[in-house]
């Protein structure tokens, strides 16, 4: 990582509520508390690592407001409301340096249809394709080998990484970020069994992504059978997630890796689905629901639920059942002994 920040630069970025100590070291890297040395920035993001702070050799540390301790010589403590958020702001500044956008314009190897509209501040990178009638907004960055289908609309300041596909008629809001290999608008998985054969059901809808949606590498969002598949504002989707046709996902949801959502399901606002959670079709997941990893949800869920297990159960009940399940061998043994005594 080729960066160089003074302690004053870090202070200006994170705006701490108070400071302790000082350092003349230039910050050139970020490291964990135990591995950090002179010239490193570190942070306390989890209370279980609190004991490592005093021994850390980092030059600058981001610490929670309630941390009690004094810095070593040539060391600066910055007290912030949320050290993880403060570190993210530093990383955002570093990201702009490490992966800057190239100048606006269309690369000579890109293919842009005459009827497509590309904003003058957009960047269309090498080997990209923009089909007829597509609209690419201000500040969009299509990095390389990006396909933007017929009539698609890409909102301002979107960032499309290599290998992204945005299918025909699909719509992206502002500041959407799609990681490599994301497919928006692939056909929904629809077939009818007719006279011994699976007959394809045409998928003639589209996909709409709200503002500030982010989707991880190799995830897919299927176009609707009719109408639209929707991902709401601010929702974040991890790698290898499958969202089926006519699904509606609300605002500011989190879908972790390998989640699968079946067709025509509604996921309301602020839902969190742990990794490998499976969600059945034609159901509703209520607002604010949380599901642990590998949860299987087959029926509608009330708002504010906390679920775990397959089939999904209330979290505390499922945990109790898991404990009892581990005790079953001893229970059977005790029953056998009692049966023998009874005989």
C-alpha cells in the first residue's frame, strides 16, 4: 500500500472527539493491534481485543470514547465514537488513491451503440459494450468488459467492475456499486410442465436497484417474469447470492454470502440474512428480522423476528433444542437403564 499520511491528516479525516499523545511518524500502512509497528495505523473495533492496546506499537490508534489508558512515547491515541467507522473513512481516502478513476470518455476498444446516451463525465473502459437506447449517467465508471443492455439505465456515480452485466431495460439508481461478475437481469427460473416436458416461461420484466445498493462478486439478480424485481435503497448484498424473479427487497437490508431468495418473496426493510440462509418463495420476511447462518425460512415471518435453524425457529428456542439434542445419547442410555431395572 503506497500511502503517506501525517498524524494531522488522520485527525482531519476522522475528526476525533479528543486526543492523547503525539507522534512524528508518517502513517504508511494499517495493521491489527498485535502486528502493528511504527508507521502503522491501528484500531480497537472489538472489546475482546482491549488488552492488546497497551502493548500495541502502532503510531496512531483509533479508540472508543470510553477507553482508559495512556499512549506510549511517540504514539497518538484518537478517541472516536466508532473506531471501525473512523477506520473506514481513512480507507475510503486510501481507496481513492489506490484505484482512481481514469479520465472521462469512451475507450477505443469499447462498443457503444449510436442511440445510447453516455454522459460526458462517464468513463466507459476497455472492451465494454453499451447497447441501443441505454442511458449512462454522470460520473459512471464501467471499468472493463462491462455489458450494458438495450434500454438499461445507469444512475450517476455508479461503479461497475470488470465482467458486470446489466441486462436489457434494467435500472440502477445513483452510486450503485457492482463487484466483478455481478449479473443484473438474467432470466428468472420459470418453467411449466406440459405434456412431459419443461416448457420455458418467458421472463419479460426487469430489475430495479435503488440508490447506494452494493452487490458482491458473482451474485445474480433475476429479471421479473413480469413487472420488476426490486432491491431497495442502501441494501448490501455479499458474494455468491441468488435473488430470484419478482423478489422485492426493502431498504438497508444485509444479505450475506450464499443466501438464496426464491421467487415472488418480499423482504421488508432492515432485514439481515446470515450466510447460506435459504428463503422460500411467495412469502414475506417482516421488517427488522434477523436470521442466523444456514437458516431455512419456508413461511412468512413476523417483523422483528430472530431466527435460526432449519426449519427456522425463534433463535432462543432453536439454541435450547440444539443443547438438548446433544444430550440425547445420555438420555437414551438412562432410559435403557431404567427399562432394565423395571424388568
